[in-house]
C-alpha cells in the first residue's frame, strides 16, 4: 500500500496560494486575444446590421 503524503494545512494553503498569474506573465498573448475579440465582435455586429437592413428593405422599410 502506498504511503500517504500528509502535509499540514499551512503547507496545503501555501501550495494553493502560490499560483502564478498567467495573464500577467503573458501580456502579449492577452493583447492578441483582446484584439481578436474586438474584431470578432465588430464583424458579428456588422453582419447583424447588414442582415437587419436587408430585412427592412424586403419589408418595404417599415
């Protein structure tokens, strides 16, 4: 039977608390993600706007 690793509560809390901030370490990657998100949202808004214009033109502008 394998031995159990018995660590104190303080050791466990320390191990959980020392996690690194991935976003702070990779600022360039986060910048690219943000730029791509803004572009994607802009394209979605443009597509919905154009779809709405076509729908209004087909209904006679009402």
